[in-house]
């Protein structure tokens, strides 16, 4: 937020959410040692993050507005893409 990277680079939010999904997925794998929970934990933490953004007013659009709904949906999809990347890495290692 400090350097307005979300404004300067349209793709910054996408990269951050995909990497967030990767981080959540690897953390879940490390803690639970079971890849079955990767998608579930990524969805849960993604939703919690979106609630955090809405509560502190850092989502970029008014809560409930069409741009907010689109951005939140895109963010959750990007989180899941990160989790799917981890799942594909796990499957390729077996």
C-alpha cells in the first residue's frame, strides 16, 4: 500500500494473491502433512483476508459494490490458482 503498487501495476494484486495461495498451501502441507486440506485452507484464509480488507477499508471499492464483488471474486480465484500450483507440484513429485 505504501508505494501504491496496486495502482502503478495492474497485475500486482494478481501476483500477490497467487503467491498468497502458494504460501497458504505450502503452510497447510507443512502443518497438516496432508494435501487434502490445501484447497479448503486456502479458501478459508482467502475469505478471512477479504473480510480483513473490508473491515479496514483497504479493498479499493465500497463493500457490496459491483467492483468490490468482482475484485473479491478475482482475488479468491487467484488464491486458488496458487493452491492448484502447489497441488500440481506435489503430484509431479510423486
